[in-house]
C-alpha cells in the first residue's frame, strides 16, 4: 500500500508535471475540461476493482449490490437532466458509445449519412479508416461553401439519393446550433433512424442553453467529459423502441465489464449538472466564446487575415479562420502554446492548406469557465489571442498576462498532488 511516489516515482513525476502544466497555462481545447474533485475521488476509488458485467439487478458476477446503486443513480440522474425513455451509462468512451449506436441501429454494409470529417464531423461518423467507414457504407453531407453552415436542403437531397438507414447529426468542430427538427423530418421522409451525437454541447443542453436532441432523435450519444465536465466516458439515451438493442450492443456487443469507478463518477457529474452553479458556468462558457468571436472578427484582426467561421458562435467554441493569414494553423497553435494558451489547429472546410498544417484553430471556453473565468477574463484572453496572432508579437508580455490570469484563478487550490 505504498504511495505512488515510492512505487513508481517516474509516473508520480508525470502526474505532478501535468498538474503544474494545467495550473500554469490556459486550457482552451474545446473538448477538454477540469473535473471536480468529487469526480476524481469516485474515479480513483476501490470501485475500479469490481467486475459487473450485465446491468443493475441482472449481473453475471456476485457482489454487485453496491455498484448496482451507483449505476442506478447514474441512470436516474442522467435522465433527470436530459430526459429520454432509456439510458445506458456504461460506454467507456464516446467512440465506444458510437460503435454501440451503429451496432444497434444498422447492419454492416448499411448506408449511414453524417457530417463530413473535414467539415467538422467526428471519426466515428463514417471516416474511411474508422470502424464506421469500414463496416458501413458511409456517405457525408458538408457545409455550404459560402455560409459554412449545414444546408438542410442539401442534406435532404443527399438523403433522398442515398437512402441511409441512419442519419447522424452532431459534430466535433462546428460553431452553430444544428436544426434537429429538420433532421427528424428528413429522417422520417427517407425512413432512416436519427442519431444525434451531442458529445460537444451536452453541457449546454443540460443547462437549457441549447436545444435538447433527446426528445427528437431515436438515439442520442454523448461523451461526459467535454462541456459536461465529468469523467472521460460515454452515455447513450434512446427511445424505448431501441432500449434493448442499445443495451445489448453495449454489452455484450461492444464491451465486457463496465468501468464501475467511472460509472460512479458519471453519477457524480450528472448530479452536479443539475445545479445552479453548473448552469452559471455554462452561461459563462457561452459568453466567453462570444467574446472571443467578437474580438477575432474585429477590424484589426481582419487586417491580419484572422476571421471566424460563420462570423460567430452559438456554442462553446470558435473556429478561427486563417485562410488569408500569413500564419497557418500549426504556426498559430505553436505561438499560442509559447504564450501559454493551449488550443488545437483544425482544418477549415475547403481548407487550401494540407491537413497536418491546416488553416484554422478550434478555440474553446469550457475549461476556463470551470476555472472561474467570466466576461472580464475572457475579454483579456481574447485580447491576448488576437495580439499573439499579429506579426511579431511581444511574447514575454503576453506570457506575463497569461500567468497573471492563471494565478488569479488557481486550479484545484489547496491540493498538493493528485
Ligand atoms: N463524438 C464526438 C462528436 C466527439 O467530438 C468525440 C471526441 O472528440 C467523440 C465522439 C469521441 O469521444 P472519445 O474521445 O471519448 O472516444
């Protein structure tokens, strides 16, 4: 029972270094967040020792009386926040949740229709070398080349031509609210199932700041660790008609034993998602993204070739458009890293630069909102980003401004180590 510093000092050092990195920099990767201490406690608990194949009350292992309580609480709390006839809280990750969804809704070889990866879709929505592109006949819809928004008339045309069994709405890099009702109508017209992947914006949905796809779609998958701010994992909501299929697609279709420590941590996260504090944080998340979009569409940013795709955002992220900038996505990511702001470069639709370089940045506000940032701090961050992306930025001055923000909003205050 020796502590990790004694058993494995190298890994203990990695954890300490990572904690210091998270504390000392500004995290703006749109899919990341900081989990509350209570979530980490559940995840780092003895529940990791327990096998619990099956579902509460129907396990294939003895000794599940306590983990059954954890899973039932996770289910009840998830449904209290999002609704839905049925929920499965066992997927280990978003990608595994999505594999289970396709397993439940389609047969290998069936046609599926999702948002083009290069236009903001996810790997698991039909990318060529992902399981979804290898086992299914994956077709894609894209964004309009002028507006950079999804054109629902075009989605309908493609759906009528391709006869998909599953239509996928949801994204990894798209700054606008998607019209779930329009997707529903198209799915009904062509006889397809509608699957929404709300991984990115689930926290906004939970706070009532984004339309909820759960009452509209046949199946909704999500990750729990992005805007929702819970443990790294997935969850699936479904209409009653698909409940059994989803459950058997997750176990035994996709997975063996559920990660009960993570299921318990999901219960904690769903409990927190129902609080006023969580809602206020999601409001600050949205406000921060709007402030950054405004700053990066200001005339001086435009003069440097910086712009924002679709001219703004409805969600927790901004897609900076660098197509006419001297900086490519890689260079912009690197300069922000040097300043102390972590973002990821991202291809923009119809990107003229190669995929490893790209012409875009995906900038997200969930982690900084969790850290406590409000309008004033996001205005300062937006200004630092805009200045860093100018020619010959004053890097030491910008580093000092980042450090001041990081110091003013300490991460996990009082904790020596994790
Ligand atoms: N779905 C969407 C829309 C995502 O953006 C992501 C992750 O980025 C996933 C699914 C996959 O989640 P995970 O990384 O947990 O497999």
